[in-house]
C-alpha cells in the first residue's frame, strides 16, 4: 500500500484519513504534571527520612537527576543521593513509594481524550500508539489509563524520529502515510520522522508546558485533544471534494 501511493500522485491527492497515530506522554496523559507532583512527593519523603537540604533546592536537583538519567530510568533517585547525600535504602524506599502513589493517582487521560477516541472509532478511524518507551512500560501506562482496548497497533521502543517505528505502525494498521495523522507534543521527535514519510502531523501544544514551540513544523496545531475531530472532518471533506 505504501508503494502504491508513493508512485501514484493521483491517489495521494485524494487520500482520505483512515488512521491516527499518537504519542502517549503529554498527548494522552499529562505526564509533565504527574512528574512534577510525584517528584514533589519524593522530595518530602526524602526530607522526612533525613535528607538535609531545603525543599526547593532538593526539588530542583532531583528533577535535574530525573531528566539526566532518563525518563524511563530507575536510577535517578540513587544518582541524586550519591551526588548530594549518600545511598540509603530507607530513603530510596520511602521516596519510591511516595512517587508511585502520586503517579497512580495522576495517571488519568486528559479530559477530552476518552470521548474523542470514542468518536474516532465510531467514524471508523484506526488508532495506533508509537512510543520510545519499553513495551511493558507502555502497555502498563496505557492500561492504567483504561485505554488499551482502543488501539489497533502499539509500537514501542520506536527511537523517534527514526522512520522505522512509523513504518511499522503503518504496516500494522494497513494504511498509507497520506491516510494518516501523527499527533505528538515534541516536534523534533514525534513529528519529524512522521513528516519524512509523508504522514500529516499535528502538534499537541496543550501537552508542551515545559518546551512549548511557537512555530512548530507541523500541518496542524491543537490546544485540546478534541480538536482532532475538526481536523479529520476538514481533511476528509477536502479529499472527498477532490475525488468528485
């Protein structure tokens, strides 16, 4: 199907949108907001178990350790303690438990996600996830959001913006690039690889509090997930007119 569209420009012009690819963090769920609250809880647990450091300083340095170690890393607490205190299993246990409790409480989809996904499915749109995270973590996160049954394909460890993950998603969904829209909050990772394949792109500005981009290189920008319905209708109405 991909090569059929690649070598037939007439089909590209009139391609209807049949599938939507989605990032997870900060696209389906407020990952940044959850992390802020969870790290705050971890800092309080560290202070309660003996860390000698002002709250604000501890929060800034623990957040820095989290990003430096990587968002899927399990070593950020020990990295922080080894640098600013000492490795202490009691502190790690308390901070980890505090983090997990807040994470679980905040793992809810953005308010408009669920009703919008239902509308998309009713319209016959195929849905896929493409994430850089390990498979088990992605599946657990999406299951916690109670959204696992909505998706026809889930591609993990995609190494975005590499094109391979996007190509795999298209293959699993059996759609061409021109029949697909990719939605994500990080243009350089989520959207660049999709655009290189000819997939239409949509920047989720609502999920980019820490690294908002004023002029993203994307076909569309949305401030609420629900706006994808209007984009879909616009795309398909235009393409239906082009077919006539």
